[in-house]
C-alpha cells in the first residue's frame, strides 16, 4: 500500500483523493486447495504401482532371471533411472503435502548444531566425491531446538543442490553462526553457477526451477526448496538465499537457539 508522503508531512490539503484496490481471494484459495488435493491423491495412487515396477526392474537388473542383450541392458538402465526419478518425485510431493497439512509431528529436542552438520556432510560425501566437489565445515558449538531428522534433511537438500550446481574441483562450505540473539543461522555456500536475482524468492515455491531442463539433466524435482521452507518455518525459522551469477550462492536458514 502506498500512503502519499504528503500525509506524512501533514500537508493534508494537498491530498485530493485516494485509490483503493481490493480483490476477493477466496476463489483463488479454493482452487489452490483443489489443486493440492488433486496432486496429493494422484501421487498417492501412483506410489503403489510405481513401487512394484521399481522392484521388478531391480530384480531384472540382477540378471538372475536371465541375461539381456547389451541393448536390453541399456533399456533396463533407462527404465530404472526414470522410475527412480518418478519415485523421488512422488515421495517429494507426498512429503511436502504431509508437512504442509500439519499432519507430521515434529519431534523437537535439543540438538547440537555440529552433529546436524556432520550427519548431513556424511550423507552427501559420496555425491560430492563423485562430482569432485570438496565439502568444508567449521566447528561450532551451538545447541538448537529442532527435529533432528527434518533438519538433517534440510541441510542435505541444500548441500545436494550446492554440489549439483557447482563445477568440479570447487568448494562447498557448511557453517553455523549467530547473527542475532536467540537464533542460529546455518549457511550452505557454493561457488557454482549462481541464481538470477529475480528468481531468488520464487525458487522456494513448488516446481520452480531456474532452468526447466534441470529436472531432466540433473534429476531434480523442483520440490526440494519448498520442502526445506516448510520444515524451517515449522521450526519458527526463516530461509532465504543470496547469489551472484557465475560466482556462487549461499542459502541461509535460522533455527531457535537453546540457551545452555
Ligand atoms: P531441484 O530438485 O530442481 O533441485 P529445488 O527446489 O531444490 O529443486 O531447487 C529449485 C531450483 O533452484 C533448482 O532447480 C535451481 O534452478 C535453483 N537452485 C537451487 N539451489 C541452487 C544452487 N545452490 N545453485 C544454483 N541454483 C540453485
């Protein structure tokens, strides 16, 4: 809302009228809800057949039921990779839906920030090595009030993006600092391709990817950051990103500190 600064100066005679714009958002909300419900039902229905296709492909790949020609092997590999992607997508949609609806109970307790960081780094070490990216962390001594598994998942998602969008031989840092009282800020910093300034907020929305071909090329679903945001907000924290194109990005999120 723009309040004419003339009013602020107290020069009321100069204000001859004002313009107000209102819109009814209840329809939009109902449509959003229907869309959410539709996505959730479809994902749920897809999960059972998908799991069965997935396990059948895994059994075929062992070769115990007979050998495939090299072309058959290649086809099997593609089918396996693509079902992996679908399973990931369906699981992400369901995860997001569950967290959003408030159905999951966060099991919050006192967690040592360093333990969370170390666990996330251990989980992502193999992917980092495969990509030739080096993960660095700095020892910290903070205690936060958090659901351990969900925060490790948040850190893992951010690390996985940092690795995915970084060139080989580059560094990714993970640290925690205190920038304001009662909150600890976690940071995941990379020297990767960066994010355009006008996308820094939208990337936290569902299915938003800077490059729409990324889901194919990099196996992403465009849901990771939306899940991170739900988790962090469920802890009373905030999440945001800063970035410079071709220089790198830093993702930040805050969690309440537990005073010792
Ligand atoms: P995805 O599964 O595509 O990684 P996310 O929700 O995790 O989905 O991220 C959304 C988009 O934000 C990504 O597709 C990418 O365009 C951008 N992004 C996220 N993290 C980074 C990063 N560290 N560097 C560059 N771009 C990023």
